[in-house]
C-alpha cells in the first residue's frame, strides 16, 4: 500500500512539476484569440470574434473535473460582479463531456453565462491544444489573449486584472 501511495504521489508531483511553468502564462505577444465558431447550449451558433469590444474569460472545464466544479461558483460571482460593464464568460465543456451532463449541470447550478460544448475538440485545438481542466484564457476588448492559466486561478487577482482591462478604452 505504501508503495502505491508513494508512486501516486511521485506521479502527481512530476505531473505538477511539468505544469508549473505554464500555470500563469501571460501571453507575451498578446496573441489574437482564434475566430472560432461554437454552439451554445440553447443551439445558437456564435463566433468568438463577435465578443470583440468586451473583456471575455474563456474557461475550459468538464463536469467530471472536481476542481472545475469547486471553482465554478467563483466564475459565476465574477460574471455577477462585472454584469453590465462589458465583461462576459464563455465556459467551454471539453469534447469528452456528454452534452446532457453539461446541460444538466448548467441548469442545476444556474450558470448565468454562455456555455458551449466542444464536441469535436476544435475550440481546445484553436486555443493551443487545451487538454487540462480548468484552463482559463482572458481576452481583452481588442480580442487579444492577455492571460492563460491552467488550474484554479487566484480569483481576487483575476478580478483586479479584469477591472484593469475594463478600465482601458
């Protein structure tokens, strides 16, 4: 039993060590967000470029991700805090997440922002092969990715960054 525990902890540490450098990766070149089509839970098809002019938090998540479920209320709180100020959230469910699970979760949690299902993986690929959840990409009003974060962000710092981006004209 100790051997299994040690192996599991070692594997988790090695996986974490490989991820740590990318946890807070501000996009130095301020990459332009991809102009990708997505389908929302209500069936509407939109393109990310339609969100230009507002600050957008794109959140990759899965209903099977316990970390995602724990942090989702913080994302709901961000949306509520910045309501009407030019801020929006696009929660992108990963391709392996059954649509019915995503829809049930969104309804049960009363998610107040747009939820898309990435059933082909195209959105995750367009954002640089996103594989880990949660992954957040913060996009400014000009459509540039200004921050990318893998794992649970410091929501207080994220709120300050969003406020700063909203203050820019």
